[in-house]
C-alpha cells in the first residue's frame, strides 16, 4: 500500500514518469491507480496529465523484480 513513481528513460530523447497509488493484491499482482504522468522530449517538458480518481486503474502482473529491473504484464482492471 502506498504510492510509487515509475520512471521510463529511452535515451537520448524521451523520459517519462508515472506517479500512482499501489495496492498489492498478492506477491505477483499489484493494483496501480494512475495519479499523474509527466514526459520530457529532449529538453522540452510536455504538459503533465492528471487523472481523475478511479479513472485509470491497472493490474501489473510481476514476472521478474529486483532493485534495478521490473518485467511485468499490464492490463486494465475490470471495474
């Protein structure tokens, strides 16, 4: 339970960050509720996307996880 910040970097031009709340359903399935996403394209900061509460909920099925790498399957949670 809590919040996470997921960062994606694709050098040299793209960097993105997702801020979300997290609920662990079981050791391999996390429920992620998007709060906001921000992106940079090179030196340009793109407008931040803010999500309405309950609008974007995903299930992340963790395949592999360590301190540096996460491999997962993601799908929209059924409401």
